[in-house]
C-alpha cells in the first residue's frame, strides 16, 4: 500500500491523507472564544454589552439563515467553522500554549449585530422596527375596516 512516490521511501507531508471525514469527528483548535451565552429562557438579553444597552437576545430578527432561532446555550467564536450550520463540532484546547499577542489579548465586545440576515437588516430589535414604522400594519388594517363599514351600511 504505497502512498505517494516510490522515492523518497516515506510518506511526505504533501500527500493527501484521510481524516475528519465522519459526522462526529470534526475538531476545531486555536479558535478564539468571544463570548459564552446562556439559553434564551435563562438569559433573554444575552446580546447586551457594556456599550450597547439595548435589551436583545442573540438571535437576529427572522432567525439565522438556514438555522433558525438559538434557544440553547451558545458560544461565539472568531472566524469560520467548517461544516453545515447544524453540524456538531468538537472544540479542543490547543496542545501548545498560546503566547502570541493576538491570542492573549483581552476581548471586549462593544456591539453584537442582531439585524436581520435576510436582505438589508436595518433594525436590531422588533420593538425598534415597530417604532420606526409606527404600527403601519395596524393603520392599514384600520383603514381597510373603515372602507368596508360604509359599504355594509349601503
């Protein structure tokens, strides 16, 4: 079972090898953890920061695309994570101590964006959206009801 070329007579690092192909074998290391949050029922305002005092949960308006609402405990990491959105990922501690300046700096989140991830998200909370539109849906329903009232009398 030769892998790679005949000579040099050892497997070189450039030769593709199998690994982390299974559903439960996806492991991430060297990821910076920004925040660990509690479930929505335990902490409904988990996306608040010291600079942004808006009372809001971590789920954006309309939910995350192809995922939905976050109801359980959650972890916010820097960067991207392999696999699809609902795939189980194992986060493992690094074997080497993290001594670089980037790895050891203290993270202070100033703002967590909870605008809609569909289209051009303008509002952070549903209350903010309702305040901006001023109950436009209610006004429209009221006008429709008033328009039907004269027809019913006639």
